């Protein structure tokens, strides 16, 4: 009889309400804890993002010059940023001598090197299929100097006898993108081609034109544009 009375005193609705209240309190504590953990993770992630540094060599490349300082480009309408007029003349003598010294075996290698690294790579509107170096060597081939050297299996070089800086300044040139200004140096140069075992004509005067190039395109920021007979 007492057992039945005790069972009748327990209200199922009240019991369910009590259990639900306990469940709600547990859930509140649980999600409150998750909220603080998440808040801590956000703070930690933010701290890591702004304090930890990693260098990606593929994405973090910084171009430098020969002085190992960040590379800075200069306008092509300005004189050479590092070379004086005397150094410009010395550069022209050194590189023209190099580009005109070869034999029947090394001709292809020397001409390829000069096309890529000595002659100007600035585009020209009138003949966009060839660069200035290719046009120069094609002119040498048409003059039969190269033909004589190759047919006789010999070598050639050039004797530069006199160089004078004739003019310098901005020249407007037609490019595929329209008219553009380039700072140029015009050198009056007297030289003679020397082919081993061959007797050639007397020295000839040439107008050698150098022009500014972008530091991005050319390490030395200058290139040979043309070499035209001045006689």
C-alpha cells in the first residue's frame, strides 16, 4: 500500500521539467565552454597571422642590381643612370670588338650572344621580325665579309682606331605601340675590319648609335642600335 502511495506522489510532468532544466544547464555550460575555446582560437590564429613570418622564394623574389640593392628602373628618356660619357665610349669599344671578333666556327655563338646581350632589344615598327643585332649581322653577310671568312676557314676582328661622342639626347622612334622616346648616344667611330690572311680596304668611318634600355630587359641598361657607314 505504501509503495503505491509513493508512486502516486511522483508527478511525471514535474520530473520531465526537472530533467529538461538540468539538460539545459548542461548545454549552456557546454556551449559556453566551446565559445571561449573558439574565442581563444581566433585570438591565437590572429596572433600567428601577424607575427609568424615565412619567406616564399617563389613569391617573395626581389630583383637586385650588381650592388645587391633592390633594382630600380629609370625612364628610357634619361641618360644612363651609372655610366659617364667616357664609360659609354669604353663600353661601345669593348662590346663592338667582342661582337666582331670570331672565326668560321665561333661565328654562330658570338652572333647569338651579341643578339641577346649586346644589341638593343627595343622593338622597332619598321622591321619587327628581327632585332637590331640580327639586322646588323645580316648586313655583314650581304657585304660578303662573313662569306670570305667562312670560305677561307679563317678568323676576323676589328681595329677601332678613333671614337668621338658626336651627339646624345632623346630620339623619338616609331615602335609597335606608337612613337616613343629613347635616350641615345651617337658615336663617330673609325675602324677597319681585319680578316686573317686577307687584305681589306682602308679604315671606314661609322656612325654607331647606342640607346637606353630598361634595367628589366638588359642588365647594363644600354644596347647597340645600329652601325652605319659614314663615308
